[in-house]
């Protein structure tokens, strides 16, 4: 049975005293009432993460049977397929996210999980925000949350493959908005990354339009490098192309045609997981758009304003977007759980973590021992839906994944789609892509806003403000 916890938000402070040369840390945890003083007899379900799996599970669980608490450093669910559209203003940031607190009867705590005591069923968390007392900055508060059932849905971070010059800061509290250790190299996994990319693109054009800048520097600033050939990279490059062709030509007419987009992919083809016909279609389309393709090429090093390829070529850039896949978070590696070769938590066919009671894992941070699945939004979404049913009805049936197809947008009026057999390209795929992702929206608000922004960007152009 659950521990009797108030419906609360936690505030913790530490006090250190010196006693017999031993430093003793006294920790006090205070609780402030949110809604009611009544304690709950319902089991405590704690969900770590607010991505596709965690958000869906928290939303679907019957709140009359469980007290649900979501712990995540981000207070929103991100609709990732539409994220590349926000980097150039085709869509605005707020219409591709849903606040966690909009889930009725769910408690949300904005914090990061740091450790888990599986024996005592406790999650150690650290507060996202710093505070000060009498002008002195204090350490971020740490606190514990008890659980009866725990869902690990922390996701992953961007994979740098140990390339010198680029480091992921995604797990660091107060990290660079780019997600990396550099101001001009960006990941593309979160809204903050997309916003940073958008501002940097506009900054590069504003800098390049200065009459006091050299031709060499102007060329560098207007060179955009995309590392990776997966769906996110392809969609970003396509959105960027539309922005350059339709909006830059209008608002920066003196720079029209001065830009260059370069895509670097280690594999022989783009969209390697797609049907070969679709990969060939994308490559031919990009060649027509004068997007330089460096396939079969790796990045050996990231420098201050350039990347060095495996063949020794140095490619200067103003913006570099790094989207080369995902890797495990450090907290996942530190939990001492059974892991796959790529650092994902091993689970059984019911998404349970072996040898642990009432602990489940789903999404990108987990993988089945018997039927490994790719790190896809549709996988995590179906797993979250499945766990909701399991908790609500106390089921023991195994999880079954249904492949819904793969799609990638290639800019206005073009896309590719692998519909679990048939392949579609061009306008038909574009209509399928937009219809599907519009239909998957969680809220009515976003179902209204998204078509409005599509209409606005097509007829009136994208916003070029930097703020």
C-alpha cells in the first residue's frame, strides 16, 4: 500500500554544522498543502519523464485508482514530429507542446531524478531552480519521493559518438540552450534547441547583411551544416530550404542565393531505415534544391567555426545542427540495472524491469529482451497506452507493437511515406503527413493553432524576429 503522502509540493533546505571535526548535514523537508490536507490511501504511481511514453501513461491511468506524480525537468510534452517546423517559423513553439499540468488530477514536480532506491521505493530528485538566502546562493534542493509503482520514461540524449569538440550538456541543470558546449552547434530534441537554432539563423543573416563584413566571413555565416541523414535532419534541411527560398529572398534580397546548405551522413544513403525508393527520391530532390550531400562521410572533429570530415575536408559554417541519433542518459547507466549493448534498460514483454518489483520502463530508455524495437515516438506512445490499460485493469497480457508506418516531410507540398508496405511520395505523402500529425494532437487548442500557422506561413511568410 502507498505511503500516506499529502498532495504537496516539496521545499527542502540543508544546514551543515561542524561537530567534533565531522561535517553533519541536516536535511529538513517541508510540505506545503496544495489542495487538501486529507491523506490518500491510493497507490502512488510515479512517472519519470514527460515524453511520448510517460505523458501517455500519466494521461491514461485511472486517477480514481492511483495518485499519479510526474517528475520531469520540462513541464511539457513535446510533439517531436513537428519540432523541425518551429526552427524557421513554419509553426510556433507553443502549438507543438502540451503542458503536463493539463492532465487532470496529475501532480507535477519540475525536477530531475538523480538516483533511485529500489529497495525502499524512493526516488531522489534535485530541484531545477537555485535559490539564495541573504544574498548567498544555496545548493539546489534535494528531496525524495516514495512510490508504489514506478515508470521509467526518461528518454535519451543526443549521441555525439565521442567526436572531439562537441559535448552534450543536456543533463546539466542550467545548460546551454543549444544542448551542446558550443553556441553555434545545436542538437534538435527539445523546444529550447529549436528556439536557439531559429535565433542563430536570423542572427547569421543580420550579421551577413552588415556592410562592414568580409566576403569570406559572409560566406561562412551563410553556410548551414546538418550532420545526420535521419528523418529529423531531412525535415530540418527541408524546412530550412523553404525558409531560404521563400522568406530570405523577400526580406534579405541582397543575400538571396548567397547561402549554402550541406548535409553530412555517414551512411551511403539518406533515410537509411526507409525503403530504398524513398531514399533515392529524397536524394534526387535535394540535389535539385542544390543541397550539398556528403554521404559516406563522417565528422572527425568539431572546431570553433567549422567541422573536419573523415576525409580531412574542413567545412566552415555559421550554424551546425547535429542530429545523429540517441544514446543513454547517465542516470540510466548509473542505476545498475540490466542494460542492452546501447545502454537501454532491458524489460520483459510486459515492460517490467526484471528482478525489480513494480518497476516498469518504456520509450527510448528501454528495450525488450525478446523483441527489440527502434527508438520511435509511435513505439513509446503505444507502450504508454498499454501500461495505462495494465494499471487500470490489472492485466498481465504482453505488450504488442503495431507499426504505423514512417513519414518524413520534405517542405511544402512534398513528403515521403512508408505505409507499412505501400510507399508514397510527393503531394499525396505530404497530405498524409500533415493529416496524420494534425490528428494526433492532444488538445483542441493545437488542432486549431497548427492549421492557422500553416496558413499564415504559406500566404504571409515566416516571422524573422529575433528575441
